[in-house]
């Protein structure tokens, strides 16, 4: 496993979009999208300053806050990029529910739809990777008494479901394009961290795998959840599921600390723990073309704080 030793450490993070890339720095968020006509449109927004509450900066707590913030920003960015590729003239009628929602709430309806999207994504993930494995393994309680073995089987099943899910969506044409932009995002950040000038030519030669990737974060969530949930009793499946739901924020916070550590440390143990996530990135990232790298570089440079690059936020 190659070592990760950035000459210009930074914590700028990004997300692949539909024909675009979102980058998030310390003070700004940028979204670069290549429109159907080939032109690149760039949207840059200042990050709203929040009250400096020390509690939200505590280890684990900051991870929960970062996850919620990332989901909100990510869904908004994805929705924005998708608007450029709506079929037709983009003026199709809204459904009855949307029409009613906008009539009642006006511009606030967008926030309600955003919240619904995030809640739906969270529930879907909890059901697919949480409830389904637990429910299936619960049928084995009549033949397996060991709580440790049951939890191990549940953990393996959870990882298998995740891998199969990623492999399935990776076959979709549009998702393949998104994964290419994901690779462009990583190559761009690697190029900057190497100390080289961030250009298409320089970025092209770097790997698409990065230790501070959301894919690695998800894998840390899976591994840590397996360890933590091993100690939850199998006597009552409903109680087990409820306890897992309550402990999920803790798992998220611990995973965030691990991903931060992976981006800073070259300790053999940290590198070993990061390896599964990096291997998963071989599925969630594809080699980008030069046009995709161009989009990622434009987004990256728009949030880069050359005066204090290491202070950017993941």
C-alpha cells in the first residue's frame, strides 16, 4: 500500500455531481458543471458563518455535525447540477403535491423537499444496511446461540449488501459518468497536495483513490458499526434495531475521526484500516477525461485559500 504524504496538506473536500463537481473549502462552496452545450458554469457561495459553539467542535460531535452539513450541501449541489439536464424545456408541470407545497410555503418549499430527500436517503440506508441484515440473521437464532457469531454474520452480510449495491449502480451509464467526475475530484486534490501546479496535464497522472473519500468514510461506518453493535443483545430484534438507531450518531462521529486521521497519518495500522475503503474506491471512481478534469480544477481553484490552505474544511 503506497504512503500518503501530501506536501501541501489541506482538507478541501468535494463531491461528484451530474456532469460536474462540488468543492467545499473553509469559506466557500463551488459548483462547476459542464452544460449540454459544452460551456462550464460556475457557482460560488460563501459558507454562512455559524456561532462558535465549542460543544459542536468536540471529537465525535463534530463528526455528526459535519455529516448533516455535508448531506444538506451535497443534495443541494446534486439538485442544482441536475437542473441543467432536465429533458424538454424544463417547464414541465409540477405534481399536485409540489404545487400545493409551493402554494402554501413559497420558497420555503425547497427546504421542505430538501429535508424530505435527506430523510428518505437516511431511512433507505438504515433499512438496507441496518434492518435487512438484522432481520435476516435473526432467523438463525434458533440454531446459533453465540451473540458474537450472529453479529459477525450480520457484519459480513452488511458489507456484502453494500458491495453488491455499489456494483449494481456502477453499471448505470449516468453513474459511470458521475464516478468519472469522482475520479477527477480526487486527482485534482492529489495534484495540489503534491505541490505541483494544478493543471489538467499534471492532475492526469495521479491516482483516483484518496484516503479522505466519502466511500472510505462509509466503509469506516460499516466496520465501526460491526464492532459497536456486537455488544447489543439479540434477545429482541426490535430492541436491537432501536439501540442501533440510537447509537448510529456515535458510530458516525467515530468514523469521522477515523477519516480525519487517515488524511493525516501514515501509521501502518491507519493505512491498514484505510485499505478496504481505498479498494472500494476502485468501483466508485473511474478514470476521467481531460474535460472532466477541467471542471474539477475550476471548482477546486474557486475555493482554494492560498493564504491558509490547511484550514479548509472537509
